[in-house]
C-alpha cells in the first residue's frame, strides 16, 4: 500500500476542530506484486490536530468525498433507500423503530462508511475488511475512527455476511437495509465470492441478510459486464422476495474536488447516458444496484430516473450535502433486465 499526503488549498482548521489544526488530502493506493497501477483506492480530506490536542492524530472529514465514484456510490444508495421507504430522511428516521443499518464490505480509507455515520445520526454501519494492514493504515493515516455507530471487523466479507445472515434467520442479529461492496484486488477486480451466483455473499442474501425491502450495491470498473452479477443477486434474493429491479449508474470520470490538485486529471469527454444496446463505457466506475421493494419494482427507466433524482434532492437538502446529489443519482442509468 502507498499513502501520500497532499497540501489542501483550505489550510485553516475546519469547524469543530482544535485551533491550529492543519488540513491535508490523503490518497491510498494498493500496489500490485508485479508492475504498477494508477488506480486510487481512496481519497480522504483530513485534519491534523496540534500535538497538544487529545484524541486521534489524524481525523477524517466525513462530509468531504474526493472521488467521483464515492460521491456517486453514496448518492445512489441513499436515493434508492429513500425511494424504497427506508428511514433515511429525518421524518422517516424519527418514526422508525430501528436505525438505518448498512454493511460495507471493503474499507479502503473509510470515506464511504464515515459519510453515512457522519451525516446521518440514526445510521449504524458495520465495515468488514480482509487485510489487517488496510485497517491499520485507515486508522493511522486516513482518518478512519470507529465509534458506537461505526464498527470495523477484520474478516473475510463474504464469511461475515453469511454468519450475519444465519444469525438474523435465527432471530439473533440485525438485518441490513443495504449492503455495499467496495472491495478490490490490486488489479481492480471485485473478488468472485462477492458477486457470483455461487459465492457466499449471494448465499447470504438467500439466507436473509437484507430486510424485506433493501438493496445491494457494488462498485465496478467501467468495462465489467454487469449482466452476471445483477443476475446472481436477482436469483439469490428471489428466494425471499420475487420482486426486484437491477440497474447501474455511472460515475462521472471528470468529477473531483478542485482542491485535490495532485490527482490525475485526464482529458476525457463527458460520456452520454448509455442506452440498452450501447457499448460498455470506457471511463467512470459504475455502481451496480439490485433493489427490491414495492415502491420501485416495475418502474420504467424514466420513472426510476425521476424517483432517484427526486429522492436525491430530498437527501441532499436534509443532510446538507456539500456536492450536488441530484445530478449523480441517475447519471448514465441503465436498467438490466
């Protein structure tokens, strides 16, 4: 792994931080055993409290997401959950009997799980990370700090999901509203156990990992054909719920925070929303989603776009999101039949 620190254009202490704190950007890369890679696994904006301050020496800013795919990831997940009627918005959360529960498989620098717990007071997140070194680096260098609503587990994500599903089936553990997969090898491949029909994660869905209305979302590189993973989730979840819809949303490759000056800025033309028979996009990660619940099942592509965009506007206003969720919620949306 490689962590680099970059000076932030905003150098003063952020609101709530101790005086004389200094802000930085931190980037995390996984380096392959052979060759090299330009893939950036995580970007976090952090602040460094003065040496005299108590607490962690590196603190992440949960509301700041430095990569296009992380912004799209949290947007499409929260927007879909709102469309499903999950307790995301304050009014729904106040009426709910249980908190919003999210399982994140794959930690990286911890930007996505920290966004959920940092901006949603009623959200509880479990993060599962296979590599001890990743968890150690996230805590020591990337500003990832656990707490009562943010728990981290050092374990194989698929095995954790299977055990959690069995506990839930026996009535001994919580079901999740959403399961997010953001786990990669150094070459950028999502492990087979996390998306194939015979993988342990699909088995966990069939056993009861998700609530009666929920979603699974997976971050894929742009050239991956999503037919097989979405079909695998559809089949697994059909055991418990025969209704569902699979779709994908594309992250804009040019979107990034202007303050992250050291990150590469390729000359890429904006990619138009793909139609059903278009070639797979060559740039911009895609978030594959399979969601089930009466509110969105049977929706056409146009109806789904409208639902997600309206939900994104509500979420963005409710959590005071610093970026525009509405333009990300259905960008390049494709429904996979």
